[in-house]
C-alpha cells in the first residue's frame, strides 16, 4: 500500500485493522506493507510484532517480509538484530537476494562496521544463489 511505502504507520495500521475487523484476511502483501511502514520509521519492535503475527493468521513470510525487517534494523542502526534476521531468513529456507545483501551491507555501514560490510559483500559474491554485484 502507499501508506506502507511512505512509512505512514498510523494509516497503514488502521487499514490493516479495518481489513481484520471486516472479516478480510490480510495476505502476505498487505502484511508486508505494514512491516515496511514500521521499517521506514526504524521501528524494529513493531515490525517484529507484525512479522511474528503472520504465523498466527496462517501466513508464511516471504523474502520481502525479511527484507523489510532487515530494513527496519538498518534504519534503527541495530546490527545485531540485522544479523539475527539474516540468520532467520536462511532458517526459513529462503534465499537472500540482491536487496537482502544490499540492506545487510547498509546495516554494517550505518553502524560503522566497514569490515563487516566487506565481509557481507564477499559472502554475496561467494553465495550459491548466483548473486553478482
């Protein structure tokens, strides 16, 4: 949704709640929009709350779900949480994509870990997923 992309958490949350209150089951895309809204303002806690709620309504997170969580961590300069999300992504059997690595590298840079950024870049180049810079 546009409100999610703009980081308008109030509107995105109202729309999401409206869907639920009116018997409309949110899909992964709608849920990702809400996670993304919280990511845009660096609200890691709320982004994780929405993510954690996905399973309760029968949704399986997508790579976009994880990338939005990573983005929230990067904006909040929470490198440890970003590394945790990257590990979670793999434990769910998902493959990181170019965006995933880009956000992970941004997280390292934002936190002053240039060495970590280069390590993530090197990992991307070595990955079995065929990602090239």
